[in-house]
C-alpha cells in the first residue's frame, strides 16, 4: 500500500484560530501559542533526532508534547496510563529509547534514567528554534488487552491521519470532546481530528466522576463527542447527560449494538450518530452512519478509501490498508500476513445484506461443545428498557464444561426492590429465550451497581 506523506502536526497550526484550546480538568493551553512557543522549557533542540518516551501523567501535557515532538524526534513512544512499570525497561529497550519527556507528576522509575530528561508543562513559553529538515517521526503505540509485556506497534503520522484527512467531520468552529485517553489509539484519533480540523478539544481525566466530565463538556460547548459503547452506556445512565447537545456522536472500540445506537438517537435526536471500526494494528477501517448496527456486506471485497477487507475461513475480519501500522517493534511476530492483511481477531457473521460483529476470537465460551460469544448475549440483554449495561461471562459447570451468566446494571433502582427486580429478571430471561438459541440463554442473572471499564474504555471482562 502507498502511503502519502503528511507534514508535521505543527504545520496544522498555521491557520488555526487563536481561540482554539486544549482543556483538561484543571488547566488549558492555546494551540496557537505553540506556533512560536514551547512547553518543553526551551530544551526542544536537545530532543532532535532522538527516540523519546512520552511518560506524562497529564493528557494536556501529552497533547502539547506530541505537537512539538512530531517532526523533531526520530521516534516517540506514547506510554498509556496503565502501563506496568515492571514492563517499562523491556519496552524502552525494544524501542531503543534514549530520552524521556515527563510532566513532573510521572512516577519515577529507574527505567526512565535516560541520557536526556525533559520536563513538559502546560505553560507555553516563547521559543525561537528552527525544526530540523525532513525529520520523519515514528510513533509507537502499545496494544491493549494482551498479557505479558505489551506489544509496540509502529505508526507514522501519514497513516494515523489518513482517515482524518480523507473524511473529517470537524471544522474550525467545532469543539471535540472524548471519553478516551489520548495515549491509546482511539483517543489519539480524536486528538488528531481536533488538531487537523482546527477544533478545540476537551480532554478526559482519569478517575473523574462521569457527572463532572459531562459538566465540563457542557461548559465548553462540546459539538462532537466520542467514546466506546461502554463509555456511552455509563454516560447515558447519568442525569448530567441532559446538559450536553452534541451535533455529532461517535462510537468505536467495541461492538455498537442496536440498543446503544437507538438510545443515543432518542437522547440526541438532532445529532448525526456514527460508529467506526478501528484497531491499533489495522488503523481506521470504516465508519457506519446509517443508524444500524453492523455494516453493509458491500464493504467486504472492494477497496474503499484505500481499505480492503475480507473474511477468513474462521470468520475473522482481516484488513489491508495504508492506515495500518507498519510493524511490531521488538518482536519477531509479523503484524500482517504474506498478502498484507492484518488479522483483527474480531469474528463477523453475515445476516442478509449486512455483517455483524459476534465477538473476539479469544472470548468464546464453550458450552457443551457449542461456541458462544458473550457480546451477542449482551446485545440482547441490553435491549431491555430497564437495562443500562450488561456483561456476560463464563462459569465452570461439571456437565457442560461452562455456562454463561450475566451481570446487569439497571438504569435506576426499581421501586418495590426484590419483587420488581425479580420481574425484570424474568423479563430479561424471556427476551433471551425468544431471541437466542437455548444454549446461549444465560443460566443466571445478577444485578450489580456498576461494571468496570478498563483504561482503553472497554468493558472489563471477568476472569474465568
């Protein structure tokens, strides 16, 4: 696949309005201050041509440092907030890192004792340093959901921004908001959309209550808002959701079932609602904007916007694209097959003229020799009008080997307590029996106050 070279991010500032900002929970920074300024204390020149680890705790300093380092550094490794410090040494060695950018809050680690250490702060100060000529920066992201030392995936700005440049819904008057962390692929895409579209961006903050985040989004007049389906389910259960009125709503990172799409449509009747498919390895593959779960079968086969998709014999979706990562770093594992297709690990099924996501290869529950994807059961449970979100997991069983059980969060505590809960539970089971084959009906349902969401914004799956 041919990649189109993209200018550094700093070039995007040339025509950006002075009123465009990054906002986090406690501070802000103006884009245009970076035209002739720096957040790196005047030490940007020391990072020229180096391989830099971005070990910032604040997303605001992450946003500023990325804009400065692109086009200066040879390589940037973006550390996510949940990286295990025990893995840090191996990660930095594999990436040949020789410099660190931190924000003063970063936990000190012997692995960050590098030849060059530069602090990044939200306050942008004047600078007069000319960028190096033709410095092509590599961006390294970490995969999520793996065990052991995380894999490093190598991207460049041309691939990362290909989907944004081809079809960006942002404009100069837009205010983007995101539930994601921009140090993961999904959040990074929203960061790039805002920067390249000349739009402001409201950043998320780890541990911030949902109501507080929604209040901040309302305060800054968010017009475009993105998150995983789990992010959105949690937000829709909070009364503060009524304070925002985005004109564009975007979902990605997990399966967008019909229930969440319908609830978003009911909550934001004037908004355009789209869900996208992307992964750290394969990049952004496509958007779906017709209000329906799944995607048209016509997407498989033909090349669309440079992206080609096929279904492998095991039902997995494979993608060949100029938006995909180039390779893994520090491992002998190939990122793509001999034909250049990346195995996404997601299983899809065709029903009529549409494909639907069934679940992940590694998440299958084996019930008496029959395969069950937790996500397809959750999609049915989530249709119930009293259900806010659900999680299906496997429980050992001496007869079938495993059974499927469900944890359910209700939108609100029902009146009548036990009697009402029993009625709702019976209704959910009835819905499952009417919709699913017998072996996919959950053996039990438990009501829980909340379900965990991981650092990547995805539903935290229970260990078996």
